C-alpha cells in the first residue's frame, strides 16, 4: 500500500443556519451553491476576527443570501463533520448549524464572488443535490426533528 503524506492537517470550523419556510403541509429549505466547490450546502462561514459564532452565522446568512427577515428556532443545533482535500491538504471540517425560520421565500440576493445559485427546495428535491452525503443525512435528521417538534 502506498503511503500518502500531508503537509498539514487542517481543522476548519464554520457556523451557519439551516433556514426553512413552511407553506401548508410543505416545508422548504434554503440551499446555496458554493462557487469554490460547486456543491450545494446551507449558508455558512467562518467567524471574522473577534466575532462570536452567533454573529458569524447571522452575518453569513445575510452575505450569502441577503435574508434578514428570519427567526432563530430554539437553541438546538446540528453538527456536520466531513473531510475534504483542499490545495493538496486534508481538511477536517466541523460545521455547527442552528435552525431559522422565515415566512418569505423571496428576496434572495447572492454575491457572485461566493455563491452561484440559491433556492428553496423540499426535502425530496434537496437530497439529490448534495454531493457531500453528510449534508443530506443532516437534512434528513433536521426534517425529522422539525416534524416531531412542530
């Protein structure tokens, strides 16, 4: 077996929201398509220097989608952990997501320097979009949680 060496293993932590809207019996989730990876995910990002996690996730939601009319849902959070290779280095990614609800499914504005698309998707529509299977599994857990606690 060939041994693979890494210059450095990077541990990366981000914060975000899983934003949803409900209309009748249907629940919609907000997803964004990342410019850097081409993958669909939830709005998230790194804290700026001196910024707390709560401030970072609110800022990132606004920066990546333009959404400011939302309400955080409780204090329950969900963690997504996965690995990726970036510039030849192994990255252990740890993302903490909180839930947020909005009554509006319009008014999304995306910054062209980070996000290529954004949209609202049902669970069934969203699952095939995730190349990172951990995000799909996370969304299934969140959808079950919301169904049981609504």
